[in-house]
C-alpha cells in the first residue's frame, strides 16, 4: 500500500486511482475498444520529480471506434450463423432418425409429385438413351403402339411436364406404360426436343429397344391364296418409307420386303412417318432381291414392275394400274427416289404398271412421289383382288 506524506500527494494519488479505475472499466467492456487506446497521462506518485507517462492515441478515434464495432458485429453474426447451422444439423439428424421412409413409399411419393421426379431425372434424360441397345421413339401413336404390341422392350416413357401431360391421348400412353411397369418421367419440352432430335414428339418420347428388318422366313408365304407382296428397292428417305408402310398397312398388303443395301433403316423417324404402323407390321429385309424374284418366278408368282409416265413412250409395254387384275400371287416392285428400279430387277418383270395422268404434264412433274404412287397402286391392285374374289 502506498503511503502518502502530504495532502498534495494524497490528492494526486486519488486522481491516479480514479483514472486507473476508469481504464479497468473500459477494459472489461470489451477488449476491442481497449486495444485501440493507450492509457491516459498518469503520474507516478512517490517520486520527487514526477514524469508524465506518454499517451499515444490513434488519429480519428471516432473512425477507429466505428471499425471496431463493425468488426465486432461481423464476428457476432458469424458466430450466430454457425450456431444456427449446428442447430439445423442436429434437427435434421433427429428428424432422419425419427422418420424412416420405405423405398415403396418413396416411389409412391415421386409418382404423386412430378416436380420432384423431374429434378431427379433431368440430368439422366439429357444424356440418354441413344445406345446400340436402345433408341428414342417419339410421337403419341408410335409410343402407344410400341407399348401395346410388345415388339420392342420398353424402358422409360418421357412425358412433357405441364398441361400437355393431361391430354387424353397422352394419359392413355401413360396408363399403358404404368400397366406394363414402364417408368414414367416428366421432363421439359427442351429435353424432349433433344431426345427426338427436333422431331414432332407431341409431348411423348419412349426409350426402347430398336426394331430391325426381319431376315428369317421371308420367302415363306402365308395368308390368302393370292397374296400381294410389296418389294422396295433402295428407298432411302425415311419419310417416304414411313408413308409407304402406313399405306401398306392401311390397305392390307400381305408383306413388305425391302433391300438391305442402300435403304434407310427402320428408325424412329420411319415409325413416326408411318404413324406407328411400323410398330405393328414386320418389315422383311433381303440381301439379294434378284435371287428372291427368280425363286418366286419359279414358284409361279407374277412379278410386276412400276415405271413412270414417260415410259409409255418407250418400247416397254405398260399397263395402266386400273386395267390390271390380280389372278395369282403377285409381287409389286417399286424403286427408290430418282432412279427407280434397277436394270437387274426390271429385266425380271413380267408386267409394267403406270398411273395415268389426268392431263398433259410439263417436264419436272411427270412423276409422283414414291410414297404417293405406292398408295395409288396398292389400292388399285387390292381392289381388283377383292373384285376377283367376289
């Protein structure tokens, strides 16, 4: 304890103690404030010559105090956020322990909430599905017929999210997929456009195994006693092939055979152009049409070729399709766009048919599209077969 010998020293000591007490109070309020201030000028009693202690104060005390408060506020906010996150983690952990959802219930919830399902499949659908073992069938009719007739192995059905999925035709496809255990996913139009490569998908795409040409038992004849087979050579446009298959199925052709070389495959585009008829009928493929025709000639079949309107002016004997009658098993041959039938197949034809024009035709439009011509010729020949039976 300091001993004071005079009244002056006692007063000085009292002032010194008060200042020291104030300094201690400031230190208790917060270390941040104290760190920016040095002690006030103090005199040390008990010496004959008192030396004032130097005080150093940062310039702009108000500014430094504001910085201190901001820093203190940020630290408190960070601490509060950390405590909140810790509390949420504990809450989620307790919730996870209390509520365990079975896989069946989780699947049911996903089916009931398409938006959640969409988030789960979006990344998968944008990459999907075009492998050697699967392809994307698009359009309401192709998808529905692919599901109902089972010639493909259906894997997943993609439906456009929103009001489009509530159309009766789309709901019918979804119901068929559900009955067959095929997963149904709701995705965006952009995803469907990507999967169908810009095709007219009508809000529906189906991931399924591909269809190909049938190569076995193509020479075996089944059906009526006077069957009509349509033989296609080098049809390369999938839209034309699809339209031909649609007409052939609609009119009742007994079989369609195509050359395997220089012909387009049975793709989803063909299925869409056929309005799904490709999903119903087996299309046969033949490596050597010439050998097949020779075999059928030996079996007593009639081989009928098709030529354009300009062939009537040549030395080829041409019969108008309206005048031809089917009296025995018949093969109707149609060539590809541009060149028509090859010389090898033309040499095996016993009869040539043409479609009469209704007026004089200028150059460039003297022939019909192959799919249109096929529809007219098939209707004419099948009608004559029904007349003969009657």
